[in-house]
C-alpha cells in the first residue's frame, strides 16, 4: 500500500459507517429543521444529515458517536421519534449492495 492510499482523504473507505433513519411523529418546522441540522452536524463522527418533513437521516461513524446520543439530541429538540431504522454502511457494503441490486437474473433453462 502506498502512502497515498493511507492518507486521511482515503481513510473514509476503510471505516464502517452507520445510516440511521428516524421517522418523527410530526413534521419539522423550518426553524426546527435548521436548529436540529446545526446541532447534529457538530457531533463527532457525523458525516451527513438529511432532514425532510417527518424524516431525519444521519450517516455517522459509530466509533465516534452513538445512535442513542443522536436520538437524545432529536428528543431534546422537542421532537418525538416514532420509528428508527439502522443500516450499516461502508464503501464495501455500499458497493456490494449496488452489485446485488444490479445483478441480472440468471437465464431460464427450458
């Protein structure tokens, strides 16, 4: 492995990340959305945040923060979580998922 491959810019491909999607009981107001986005973006390990109506999705490094801490921040903002879905994610698992999704069905034998 060259020094270039182990540089911090390429480090993301070496980590396993987690995508957590929270379904909220009520839609976010623009003010809540802005405030929550600002709060979650500051958490260590959080790589991206998406807030749309009743959905809050966070892509994070589980070695730096935890789902429970993210959930607590959402609830501290006065929001109630109706449902949580957690999915591991990494460059490798994402690539495997794309490959599985795009595989063609085997030809039928007649």
